[in-house]
C-alpha cells in the first residue's frame, strides 16, 4: 500500500502515519518540512507547499498512490485543487472533516453518521460541511473516489483538552481559578490518537469506504468536571473551578464561544458501529484517566516547552472577574 499524507505531523495524522508504517505501508509525507517526528523516520518526505499546486504537481509528476489523505484542507477551494492534482494519481482520496459538523444541538444521542450536518455557530464547522459537499459534487460529476473521516476531540500526550492548553494547566498547578463551561455536567468524548489510528487504518485502500463518511471515536463519554478531575489528579492538585455559562463566555471571547456553542457545550456521544463494520476489531482501549497521566507526565518534565499565553491568561481572569461580579450583583437582588 502506497499512501500519501498531506501534512502528516499533527496529533492525529502522525499517529496514523506511524500505524501505517507499522503495517508495512509505504508512507510519503508531503509538507513544508518544518516539523520532524522520530517515529516517522522511515517515511519518505517530500518538502512542498500544497498551496503552491504547480510546485506540488512538479514534485509528484511521476507518482501514483493507493490513497491520498488530506489532513489540512479547510476550504472547498482546497478540495478542488486536490481534485485537479490527484484525480489521475490515486485510487482513493480521504478527506479529514470534523464531527463538529454534525447538527447542533444533535437530534439524538448517540450520534450516527446519518445525523444532519448543520452548525450555524462555528465557521470552522461550516467550512468542513462545504468541503464535504464539494466532494459529493466531484463524486457525482467525475466519480472522484472520496472517503470522509470525521474525528471528534482527539488528543495525545501533548494535547491538553481544556481551553487554553498549557496556560490552563499552569493555572491548575498554581492553584488559580480555571473556567469550565456550563455546570460541567455535559458529556464529552475524548479519543486518544493511537486508538483513532487503529480505526482509521481500516479505511485506507478499502473500496467499501468509497463515497462514505465515518466518525472514529472512543466509546467513553465523561462530564467536563470529570475530565478536569482526571487532569488535576494526574498533576497532584485540586482544581479550582469556576462554572460559567457558555453564552457568557462567548460575549467576552467570540472565538472560544464559537467552539462552545457550536460543539463543546453539547453532550456528544457517538455510535461507532459504522467504522466497526469496516474494521471489526476496532475498539478504543485507552481511557482518559490513563491519557491524563500521559499528559501530566509529559508536561511535568523540565525539558518540555511550556509556553504560557499571556493573552489567554489575562482573558481568563477578565471573564472570571466579570462573571463573579455579575453573579454577586444578581445574588444581592
């Protein structure tokens, strides 16, 4: 199996590339060469900018692939360019969409792939929907052999699943207040990238997946309070949580608000029967309690880059102060 990864060094894509290498696939990574990952040293690297289609076309002139996987396409225009570049070069084009594209709020739980795609709150999700629609158009007009994959919240040891990333983790370590949206009781699904890769590899080169869409997630769903508790426990601290409504957060931070109103404030639990119909052995086996320990162990190392975003830190304090002030005024009435 000869597989081209456009990108290939992100949290999810690197895990999938490593899984392909373990299976003996020929893996080619096409990216700008800015990031090296030790586990992918056996992959072939093509240094190119996919947004420069003439350059990419020149470098790929004599190449053909069993599967091309685009991890970094965010617009229908990008999908169109991929079609023009790869229409005669691959047996399968896998597009990485997002489970955030599903209708918000969802019509039922657990979510199946038949859930409508509609997200009026988050532009990121709307662009993913537009890309999926473009692929359907290209399939109908030109029989372009696509497969769509919709990851939900997927992490590894470097990816902290709380808004603010390490900045929020650092606040926890220092005993400072952190924000959890709503009352922290909505259910959320976190999937380790290594688990995701076990399901993803079953789609590569699989003719039954052509023209289909799949999400790949864990079957474990937890309240946000529990997610925070697992991280705090792994760090050896008690979290100092302030629960703030998503609407309130959105008024102070529109970017954070889009992700909340368009995704994280809703309970998101997934039915994985469709991916198991393609990969019957797929089962997510890494619970977040263990994943949280991986994250804590990684960030407690002295040699790890621990960048604190001053603006996020400041904004967190501003939102907490504004909410607590507003709450006190309401309570006094």
